[in-house]
C-alpha cells in the first residue's frame, strides 16, 4: 500500500481504515466516495465533527437497536461510538480522507 499524500505517513492504519469505512458506509455509489471523503477531510481540518450516519448506525447495531431507519431519537442515542465521540478521537486524522481518494 503506497502512501497517499503527506498525511498518510502520520496516520495509523486503523485511523485510515476507520475513516475509509465511514466513507464507504455513507454512500452506496463508488463515484460519490471522493466527494464524501473530501467533505469529511474538510470537516476534520476545521475541527468540526464528521456528523455522519454510519457512526450512529454502528452504535445502534452494537446496542441491538438499529431498525434499518434512522430517527431523530436515534441521533440522540448516547454511545461512545456516536459521531461526536468518534470525531473528537479522529481530530488527529484531519487529512486521512485524502488517502481514500488517492
């Protein structure tokens, strides 16, 4: 696996794979992945949370509460896997999404 930009060398494989998984889960269309990755990279660059559904879905699945549809109540579900917590932990990965595109 070749490094894809300057950020790749400073990111763990786990960080890169986690963000790539979120991008892949966010859209079923491969041609949209670069756009989603760019959005995530921009959000992380400015210190914003990812605000992505896949982290909420993951938390709900782990708790056995995912029904296949997200509701406002689901977004309020408290879990260490939710996007707010994941984004804080991922703040170090501000350019990781770039590796998904390259």
